[in-house]
C-alpha cells in the first residue's frame, strides 16, 4: 500500500491491522504540521468527521508562546477550540513511520465557517477568486535546506555553536559529494514518492551541506500541501538518520542562504493561459498584467516571503538571492525570472522567498498581487538585462520592520485577504520584532564587551 488513500482503503487497512495510527494535522502560521495522533480504529469510527484543537495554534510564534495582541484569541477570551475538519482527499500513507497515515485538516470555527487567517483558508480564497475568473493556478515550490553532521539534540545541547555541515565544500550539482548524503536523501525521495508526493529529484546546492528537493508542478493547494508535508518529512527522516537539517534562510553570515523559489502560471480550460505564440517571449497579455501586479505589490507581500528577522540576512549581492523586485529573462540575479520563454511552459519564478516561508501564505499573496494586476490591466515594464545587483531601483524591503510596515499599509492585501487577516499577520511580525529587540546577541557582546 502506498500513496494517497481512499477512506474505504483506509478502513480496510485498519481492519486488517496494516494501519494503526492516523496523524490528523492542521497547518499553523509558520507552515508546520500540528495536530494529534489517533488510534486508527477511533479515526475511522468517527473522528474522520471532525476533531478539535486549541485556537492558540493560530496565534503563536516559533516557540509556541501566547503573545498578546491577537484579535482572534487571548487569555481574556479563554483560548477556546477550533474544529479540525479532515480533508479526506489528503489521506496518504507515511512510509517513514510504521503503520501510519496522515490527513490534513481545514480549520473551522464553531459556526463551521473557515477561520479566515488559517493558512489553507487564505490560499483557498485566492484560488476561488481565480476560479470565478475562469483560471486555475498551477504552481511549484523548491525546498532548499542544510544537513549537519550532528543531530538536533546534540546541536541544541551545544548551544547551537560550532555547527558543522555534513560536507566540506560547495556541492552544487556535485554527484560525488551528494552520494555521501544518500543515506538521508534517498529515503527522503523514495518515502515522499511512496506517500503520493510527485517528487522529481534532488541535487546539491551552492554551499557545503546544502541540498534542494524538487516537486512536480501541481494545482496551487496541492503544491502547498506537498511543500508542508515534504518539509516535515525531511526533518523527521534526517532525525531518524541521526542528523539535523535546517530551513533557516541564513544560518551563518559566511554561508550561502537557503531559498524557496515559487513557480507559477495560470491555466484556462486545461491550457496555459500565460502562453501566446505571437509574442516575442511567448507571453500573453494576461501574463504581462499578472507579472506587473506581482512586481508592483512585491513590497506589500514581502512579509509572506520573509517572515522572520533572520529572513532578511539572505538578501546580499552576488549570493543568488535577489535584492531588487525587478524581472528578467532567465536571469538568476533578478527577483522575478521568466522561465521557458517562447514555449507553452512559460512561467514566472519568484526568487525572493526564503526557505522559512509558509507556502500557503506566500502563494496566496503572490496570487492576490497577480489578480490585481489582471483586474487593473497593469502594464509590464521591459525586462532588466545584465547584473540585477548593479541597480538601485525596486529594492527589496531591507528588514522585517520595513516589511511589516508595507504589510500593514497594503490596501491591495486588505481588499484581497481581509483586514482581519492582514492585522493578524502584522501582529505576528510585530511580536517577532519585540522578541528580537529585547535579546542581547553574541555579536553585541563580542564587539563591545571590552572596546565599548
């Protein structure tokens, strides 16, 4: 048994003892899987209809703290429950865990309405808007991460110091070095494929110990689901092999950062709506409007591409991480790259997002900007040619504080997502800054302990 399961197949597998555990998961603000482990028999007997979770799960930070200032829940309101409604279309085996399957849930309130700021609901809203316009978003994400010699526990006990990657040199496309990592990467590929995730392959990335996982393009919601499941699996499988992995975008100032590029196009009636064979680059007018929207509103949705303080350490010249919100044709120095020009596969690659993004939120924000570009028939400026690092226009917000300000002030996102959603995630950004601002860093101490 492998891959996606029907509910009938699950019941059969439970009755014959093949499956004994069901992971019932929601996606939190950070893109992580949260939920419960059910005895499989209990799940098929009734829990498949719904279960519950504390509503603080969509109002926490990375540390699972309960910061004040969220309108959706608080100590004053008593931190009540949400309904976790399993989406049985997402039932799948978890081959790296014995006797286990997984299902993803939509998050509902007690009126059976979607919780507006839950990541799946945020993305579904933009998909529905496009469906009303006659379009289907087809997307793909890339997952970059680092593998380390030691385990999560060993690194944590060492105070996250002296971090040593699993390899000693740049392994970009390097077959010999990546062979040394196959005890981790081979089960990642094979287990995820067996779980019904359309894995294409893996490759070494442009730093020591850095890998990339590629998943085939799919409909937008499926792509976000695949991304979150794969990121979770990578951590678990590496842990099983005694190694730590990190999706931190910039774990060391002298090392290349990790990104999560997002590829996207719109389809209509089963055909690519971005393609026009009469255009020099194969771009339809619809695609040009869409890309113009993405470019115009990139500062507005920057938070959803780079949600933490560390996220902004990655944007450096000459690092393959962009510094400007401009577009170019097959040029990896620009924030937006036109891929597969002059072909039906023509698409936009947003290169800004880091490996720490929440795929549902990042994809939803880009779709919202593209929709606005189509609605307003925005004109696309000519592509940038040459080294995009050399210019000074269209600069990416330089830090989380600037990104929070553009998010709060975005009329486009407020109209597309709702004031409550924008206010919710603005508070998340604000809290991240409050937590960072009160911490004394090692850099400050080493720099000023004697000399200040």
